[in-house]
């Protein structure tokens, strides 16, 4: 069944038929499509355009179509161009000609936009749940490593000691921003397109506000021309998904690195690793590599859609059918990646000894500069002095703490024998007690805040 055959004399080229069809992928919108149609049938009756009996017939018929899809018995037939056509064709088979009244004043243009928004609202809730679970896994690990020291890095060079929990929590906050971004996206997605028609609006007295309420949208779109081609909400979701990917990819990269023999800080559980077909000793962190790799497709989906949108003239153009596959792919990618990464984090084994062993005195050079600064030496000058001491220790192949008091004093008279107290990693970490720092007390505050956010999210 074609929804538009009337003015055509010839039939569609077979390849064109395939090229044009979106049923292969948009069938997964069936639930949203039927939900939208049930609400639309109610709106038509409310506007006096169909009788209540007709409305009920349509709603019962749609319920049957929904059941067929859910049960996997719905049969896609030749000519089912897209999900909207397929549902209407089947509805007609079930309820007869009254099915033809459902599309009164509606276009697939406002219909598809509504369907995708409904789909995305559910998808966002699902992705948000997975993000929350990953955050919970991070917090659980952080809580059990409140006194685990590790070298903190900048430029991948040892920089200053930090708590492992502090490093872990850094990812919690990235994901928290991701969740907030998704909430914002959901808010802008929850605006109803239905009633915009093909492009010009609805002439039949449809109560759009009531329809919006019925479908759980918070408002109606303000301009029909904009409405039928607005895919900002998808682009925004794909951006949010990409940034989630970027964050996950960075976490994965840290963990891949930390799990090498050279670092040996952590071990990925066997449940999330694979072996080599050739080298019997290998255990590779494929879970993390795939998480890192999949970020490429998340970003690709965003760039693809933006490119599709950029040259479009006003209102609906068939190019817009290309919005769905990237959207579905990004949702599916996140829905599998996030729980896998959560599993890796939850089961991660940490080698505290190895991390402590890898801390060198040089990582306390900044603390040494602070020591001088407290004795009145301007920080810039102290920085130069400690730099020279590092050079001196390196030249003699000894640790900074092995320099004699006279070596220190040769650089500045403010040094005293208490300088050796600086060589204490725990003390260094404890000193960073301003909000957001790595001191155990500050990290505990972070964790408490994080718990509150997680609990608030589970109340929604
Ligand atoms: N399958 C189409 C899409 O996904 C539905 C809208 C078709 N509208 C039209 N004017 N041909 O965009």
C-alpha cells in the first residue's frame, strides 16, 4: 500500500523502492508510532473530526498492531515503505476503511518527528540509567581506595602524588556532566511536533496542547516550518553521546596503560579480557580497547548527521530519513558499552604496592618548593632552586632525599634538617585539602556529594 499513489501513472523503479524504504530500520519506532497514533485518534475525536466509536475502533486496532509487533508476528509486506505506512496498512486490514481517517490533518512529516522524539526520550532515560550504574561502580572503587597512593601524571610524566580514589572520581564528574547534558537534551526533546502537518500547520482545530499533555510532552513546537525539519534534538543527543564516548575512551586509555606490565597498577578481570590465538601468555584488555574504539563511531554518527543537515532547504526533505540510523547506532553503542565498562571498573584489581613503589622522590619537588616558600623564599626563586637540586641528585644517580643537608643549604640557607620531613607522600596528599583537592578529607567530601547525586537520581 502506498500512501501517495494517486497522482502517479507509472510504478516505482524496483531499486528506487529499496532506496526509498526505511522500514528496515525505522520499524523499531513501532511503539512510538502507535503511541502517537492512539493520542492522535483521541485528538481527532476531541475536535469532532471522528466519532467516539470510530476513535475506539482505531485505538483497538492499533493495540492489536502493537501486540503483533511485540510478539514478533507483524509481517512486513512489499510496499511497506516505512513504519508509518506499515502500521496504517495493517490497521486498515484489521479495522477496514475507518483506518483512512487516522491520518486526517496529519503528515508523515510531523508524525515521524513525533515518533523520533518519543523514542529518544525513552532512550535517554535508558542511557542515563547506564551512566548512573557506571558512576556507582566508580564510587564503590573510590570508597575502597581512600588511602591508596598513586603517582599523578601530567604529560604522562610523574607530577604529584594523588589518591587513586581522587583519580577515579575525576571520571565520576565527567559522567555527571554527561548526565546533566542528557537531561537538558531531554527537556528540549519533549516538545510536540504533531499538528505541524506537512509544513503549514493544522486547519482542523486540533488541540495541540492537549495532545502534548496526552503524550507526555511539556510543550508544543511554536513554528510548523521549523518543526518538520528540526533535528536539533538528535544532533544534541549525538553530541552528548560522543562526549560520553570521549570520556569513556579516556578512562579506557588510562586503564589500558595502567594495566600494562610496565605500569602494573591495575589488572582487568578475566571476565573482561581476551587471549591471543598465537601468544599463550597474553591477556588483553579488549573490553577497554573496544570502548575506546567505539567512540569513533559515536563521533562519526554526529558528524554524519550534521553534514546531512547543513545544506537542507527549509522544511522537510527526504535527506532527513538519514537521521535514524546514526541515532539508533549511538543508542545501541552506549547501551552495550556503558555496562561493560561498569563491569570492568567494578571488578578491577588494584596493585597498591606497585603504585606506592613507583612513587619517586622527584614527585615531591613541588612540595620542596612549598617548603622554601613557607620560609619566605618567593615561589619563582624556590622553583629554580629545587630544579637545580633535582639536577644535582640526577647527576649523582641518587634520590632527592639522599642529598645531604649541606647540599640543600648550598642552594639556599633557608634549608634546615627538617627538610627530610617533606619526603612523605601521605603528607603531601593530605596537604591538598582545599575543596576539590586530593586530600583524603576532600575526596571524602566529593564522594559524599557523589552519593547524594546518585541517590537523587534513583528517586526520579
Ligand atoms: N520515512 C520518512 C522519514 O523517516 C518519513 C517521512 C516521510 N515524509 C515524506 N514527506 N516523504 O523521514
